C-alpha cells in the first residue's frame, strides 16, 4: 500500500505513525504570498494515513482541519530550514532589516 513519498506504510515504525497521527505544532511559511508572515499551525496525518491536515492550533481537537493535502501528492519531506520557500522568506526578512 502506498504511503506517500515512496514509502510503504508497512515499512514505517508504529511509533512514527502514532506521532504523525497525534500531530504537533509547526511553523508554516507562506508559499506564494510574498508579504504574508509565517504562522504556527497544527499539523497531523489522518488516522487512515491518506491526508496531511493543518489549521489553527485552537482547532486541534476538531475531527477535520481546514487545510489538507492527499499524502499521495507529497513528493518530499525536507528536514529543517532547507527549502526554497524558507530561503526566500529569510532573504526577504534580511532585506527589511
């Protein structure tokens, strides 16, 4: 069965699955709006392991969050601040200083 980003669900340790289902707070950087500011968002993967959902942290207990992406559309996961979006945002902040 597909698990997105080229990994089968059976190959993922159960402890990792519990963590992504429980969710957590992450900083979401604006992807296309150049003047938008980063925002803290609650992210989680659905119990069925089919969707990545995110939204306002106050809605973390809701059965569904406002924003979502099918996991089969996830191509990569980048650890840390190593994305083009992060770099673009960092340069913009440096130019404002």
